[in-house]
C-alpha cells in the first residue's frame, strides 16, 4: 500500500495533477467562499445541494443527481470494472438557520461559520476533479463524488447511512474517502463506534411530605449512575462511557414524576460496545426493579400522621382510604413505569485520527478559519494519492506515467 502510494506520488500524471491544484488555487479559494456563503444549516441543505450539483454538472461528472435523502452524487467514470470509490465531503454545517455566513478574509485566512468544516472539503472535491481531468488520469474504478447531508449533530450521518444502506450504489462501493475536519495532515482509518441514549424514568410523583414512600424516579436514576461508575471496560480496545447530561423534577418539595439522563457509550470495538450496551440496559432494569422493591417495602405513610398540620379527614382523604382499602396500595400507579430508552445516536463521526505515516505532515489552522495558502495543496497531495490508490490507478506504471490513459481520450 505504502509502496503503491509512493509510486503514484512519483508518477508524471500525479505531478501534473498537483500542478493543476497549485494553478487552480485562487479558484479553489473562491469556491470555498462561494459555497460557504450559501447557508446549509442542519436538515436544510437543499439550496447548497442544488448549487453543488450544478458544479458537478459543469465539471462534466455523469449521472449527477440528488438521491433520496438529498445527497448530491456525481460519477467520474473509470475503466468500468463495476465498482465505485466514494469521495465525499459534507454539505451541512453545525450553524443554525439565520447565522451570518459572510466570509471575512484576513491575509491568507478565511473566517466564517462552517468554512473549515466542511465547506473547504466541498471545494477540495471540485479541485480534485479538475486536477484529475487536467492530468488525464484514468482510474480502474468509477469515482463517485458525493456532497452528503446530515453529517453533523442530530443529522447523525444520515446522508452517508443512506448511501450505504439504501442508495443505488450501495452494492458497488469498494472504498470510501471523505475530506472533513481541520487536520488536513491526518488520515483517519478507524472509527470509534458510539451509542447514545436518553434514559427517562417516570413514576407517579407526589408531594414530598404527603406522598413520602412513593417510588422516586430520581433514586432509580441515582442507582443507575452509581452502577455505571462501577462498570469495568478494557483499556484496549479503547472503550469508554459517560453519564453526561441529566434533568427532571419540578419542585423541591415534590417527588419527581420524571427524571432523565443522557449517556454516551463508545468503543473502537463493536463487540466491546455491545457488552457495554448490555451492561447499561441491565443496570436500567436493576435500577427500576430496585426502586420498585424499595417503594414496595416502604409503607405509604399515613398522611394523617405524616402531616402535622393535617385537618380532619375530608372527602379526598376518605376516597384515598377507600382506594387503599381496596388493595391498590403498591399497585402499578405507585411503581416506576415507562422507562424510556431513547437512542439518540448509533454511530458518530470518527474522531480517532492516525498520522498519515509517510505522507506530509501539514499545518494546523483555527477552528473556524481555513488557511488557503499552500496548506490545502499539501493536504490535497496526501489525499489524492490515497484516493487514487483506492480507485486503482495502476501502480505498475507509476514512475513514467505510461499506461495512464487520458480519462476522456
Ligand atoms: Zn465535518
């Protein structure tokens, strides 16, 4: 693999592609600015998608279309061995509708919401297509260029999921590359799987004094968290978990009717993630059973004894006594019920970068700033070499460029 990439980098056509990237740098910067200034907030990527599809068409990609979920697809045909290599960047930004997306340029830096993540990636795809054409590079496999929707946050990779699970090319995808993130000198080859839940415990609630002894969802939640703290996970493969955001209850003197907790589980190993997931589910069951058992053992205090300010029994009290006399005490109304484990996320963006090994180490840039000069060309060099290796640029002909027939000869 490393040898193949080295040969590709040494090839004449690859050098020509690099020259084209260098020459086209100002256009690349202009396209970053142009695309950044078309807002693409979460779940509202359509306008940018339409503009991006036009760019694909203008570059001569074939079968340009918006797929069933809104991804922009365009095919660059290779020698046609039936498979495709996907090269993607995401259309959406994390910034909400109404955010000012005007690009500010300071010297060699661009500042705007979403300019680096991932609008520069979109522009890089366009530059990459132009460079392949300019150098007359033909690949064994077709390259499917994709501007995908729903990468960020609650989008939960819905565009890429669709591409792999339902899209027309799903059976043909032999490799997947995406240009994303701010570390252009790193290539990520592994992913951290994650499962995210919001666990909600619900109970009947009640007054803290008068209903004392009623099951309390907060205790179940506390027991769940204490249990989580004792879960043991391996250091390798790296596996982690976190009880992160919690809430619920309505008043200091009320037993909550509802409390909730958001949980993040992660592992680089699917098996370990599964074990961790099972442990969490078991703890939820235990927490509910434990609190229901506690509530059952704990007598519902007689409100007449519990409330020092209690007045003589009124109608409500008599009704309550009849209710209790009917054997309903501790019945389902006083139990925790409807424990809801809403899965928030199945898998998230890979964030375990590995160094690109023999490929050039590149500069860093600021979170919302993309630095147009130089850096991206070097990033593109590393990237194009890997992608071409994936797309089957024949490495035997690497050194002299012979055998690399022009793509549109
Ligand atoms: Zn991104």
